[in-house]
């Protein structure tokens, strides 16, 4: 399948585009972690399969949360 990552660095959106060969989303997400290791100063890395968003990895060393915020079922 056709997967790719958009690497964003502080102040530079889409600093690099990295093509990934993977058979499914799980394998592509493992490759996403490898790509993050190549860009220690990354801000976010977005993973896509063609036009479909698969995952986004944010750099916790820049203050981004490592876990999603759970807001529950709160109504206004």
C-alpha cells in the first residue's frame, strides 16, 4: 500500500515527505516510529495512506501530550 509521512519541524511545515512501504496500518505505524528516530527535533509527523489520515505523532520533548485527552461524554 502507499503510505507516506509529512514531517513538520518547528517553524517549517512539511519539512520532509517520507515514503513508507507497509502491508497495513500497523506496519506503517511501526515505520512512523522509525521515521521519528531520524528526526529528533520534529514537531509532528502525520502518517497517510493515499489521502486517508492514519496517525499523527507529536514530539513529547516539545511539550506535546503523549496520551490523548479523555474528555468523556460531557454535554454543554
